[in-house]
C-alpha cells in the first residue's frame, strides 16, 4: 500500500501534535510530507528531526533564519517562510491530504489553495467554513474534493450519518461541554479572568479555542460549520450542554431514532478517522467505561452566553455576517487573554461590530478578506485599541 503523504497546517498546535502521534502509530500508512507553524520554530524543528518531512514552513518570516540554522544538517528538509509559502506548499504534487489545523481566519487561504489543487481536506480549522462556508462548499464540489471533519462533534455527526445516505435528518444534536463557567451566575461571570477561562474541564486545547469554549462561541462556530458540512438548515441544529463530553454528537432521523457516537475525550480518534475513512484502524489510548460516568444533558443559557445566540443570528443573515462574527471574535478573544477587555464585553463588542460593518449578501473571496479587515478595525476601535488584530 502506498503511504499517504500528509501536509499538516499548524503542526505545533494541539491538533497538529496529536495528528503526528497518529502518523507515528501507523508508519506503514502515513508520512508527514510538510509541516507548518506560525511562531514555534523550535518545536517545528524538533518535529522535522523526528518525522523528516520534505518541507517545513514557518509563517512568521522573522523566524526563517533561526529555523534554517536549526535544520542546517538536514539538507533533505526544505525550509520556507511566509503566508504565501503555506499557500504554495499545499499544492505540492506528492501531497494526498491536507490537515487544516491552523487557528482562525488564517486557515482560509491555504484551504482554498488545497481544494483547487484537488487535495483531500481533513478540516480542523472551523473558521474556514464559518467565514466562507458557501464558497468553500462550491469549490469542493467543483474540484471534486472531499472535506472530512476533524472536530470531535462533526466527526461524530459524520459517523452517525454513515450508511444513511437516503434517510432524512430531522435534527442534528450538537453537544457542548458548557465550559468552565456553566454553573456560575451572570454576576459571577462578569468578573471571571482569562486564567479561569483557560481551565477547560474536559479538553486540552489551544488558548484561543479554549476561550471560545468558555464563551460558547466555539459551539456557535460549530453550528455554522455543521450547516455547511451536512446541508442542514440552522433551525434543525440543536445545542445540548453535555458536561462529560462522552456523547460527541448525534443525529435524529425522521422516524424519531437517534444515532450517536460516544468515546473518551481524545482528538486523535476523529483525526485518525478522517485520515483512514472509511476504514477504522487500531488506536492506542483509553477506552470508554460507561459504568464510571453519568451522562447529563442541559439546555444552553443564551442569556448568560450571548455569543451562541450571535452565531445563530449571523448564520440566519448569511452573506458576510459570519465573517464579521469571526473577525470580531478573534479581536476580542485576544484582547480578553491580554486582560484588555472583560468577559461580558466579548459578546457586546461582537454584536456592535455586526451592526456597524456593512452587510454583503453575496460576497466574493476578495470581499471576505475586505470584510475581515473592516470588522477587525471596527472591533479594535470599540475596545479602544490603537491597531486592529
């Protein structure tokens, strides 16, 4: 069997490192052809030494020389730098699939390039579909490219839909841990800090997505992502708070039956399933013991967690509004982590930005980039920041 050549966009992040563990467990099937990172050049160099990819790319060009120096004794590993280099590397002929694990809006451009190069997409960068879901789906259809979900929730939905191609979906049940502030009152939430928000109760993730999980914006993004991945209108996507993170999501069909995917919180499982679909391969790790954990479900409180309601509103409006939502969120998320805005301000600034940025019902790819820039400027201005993020 020919080894599948994989490009990992964001190899030094949580998803990227776990993807490399999957590759290490199946060296007869997979090879890392290219690895990319934003700033962590030392970790990228360590990964290159272990996995010996054909190329590494550091997005921050100021780290090109230090990275090149660290890999000077490995002439077979080519070193590149810059965002354009990331767009170009995904088009390399030997690559079979691209795992998009970059954070935020930055994942859009290389995903577009990978689709146009007819690479299988293993999608972990949900912002790509949040920002430009309709465009991405059109491109995937035009170039006959499969998009396989890596988010645990969307992988669970994908697995639940397997073998049901002709059966109508009545509802998608999208589960959510509820984050660290689920049981706090509105008054208590008003004073929470970034350090508290970064203590997620069940998942180990990067800082940005951990804050998004605390505000429930991450779940709002996943609602939008599910709408595009599975062609289900947003009104048929229901969010359930499930603190144990065992039921990763479910599908309810028109006869009332519900199919769900369960497992321990381990992102390697959906990563590997995206790599190997339709096969299931062995995976080292913990196994689910249903005798030890109860399964609880609650309705989300959209008064306390307004970001979830804003995401539903953005999706209902369509056009460039989810792009506005995402850009404003990236600004306030970082500002909150830097102690430059409060937790309640996150939703308030996003809502005001959505009201101020001009609405475009049928945006082009260039329009998405313009909208992203305008929304960042607006959100930064509302926070009194001198420069947009």
